[in-house]
C-alpha cells in the first residue's frame, strides 16, 4: 500500500507544469529508489526557493521512505504551507506520520481532512477512515472510535479486521462506563 501512495505522489509531481529542474530530477530519482540523491535535489530546490511546495513534498517522501516520520511530517506540512496541492494522499501520509510519532490528535485531524478532499475515494478513503479510528483509539477516546467504527463496518462489511476491532471496542466502552 505504501508503494502505491508513493507512486501516486510521484505522478502528481510529474504532472504539475513548471516544476523546477531540481524537482523533476528529484522526482525521477525517487522513482529509481535513490532516496539520498533525490533528497539532495529537493534540498537544492528549497535552497533556491524554487517550487517550494513540490520540493517539500518530495523531501517528505524521501523521509517517509527512510521511516523518519518526524521529518516527513514537518516536510509535508511545509509543502502545504508553500502551496502544494491539497490531496487525500498527502493528508493520509501526514496522518500516518502523526500516528507513528504518537501525535494522535494531529493524526485524527489529518485523516478527517483527507477524507474531505475531492480525490478521496476507493481504497484510500477506506484506509483513511480506518486510520482515523486508530487515532481515536490512541487518544483513548473509545466512544468516538466505536461510533466511527460502526459507520465504517456498515460501509465496509467485508473488513473482518474492523469487525473484530468493533468487538474489542464494545468491551472497552462498556468497561469505561462501569
């Protein structure tokens, strides 16, 4: 799933007209799996203040691929601050970074924002909905998580993992009321 989102982000960058040379080169290096070299290209673009939104997005992907979620989240946030197009994939990656860095409150916010994007559909929409529930659980907000999970299970009845998670949440909510 991770590689699929990486490919989508790379394609988005390639399709954007007017990318600086360094961003184009960095994107090509990302496709080749050369993260360190790609990172250098994106940093060059940032230093020259060229296509900052796309450069920060590319830099975020480099950090993401290296599992440095703190730096990835910071880069993705700077991408948005510098005009990167708001896409569901970007918000999903931000949310995952936030979960992995134990910032569940931000994660919930990013997943919710991602689900509101016009390009949020199919597996990506389902993934963000499930991830949002994980964020509520990480916050210890079991009632909210249970509510979201009930909606999720009704929308995706074939998801056995979610059905088992709902059973678990039912016990958590009951225990917390006692």
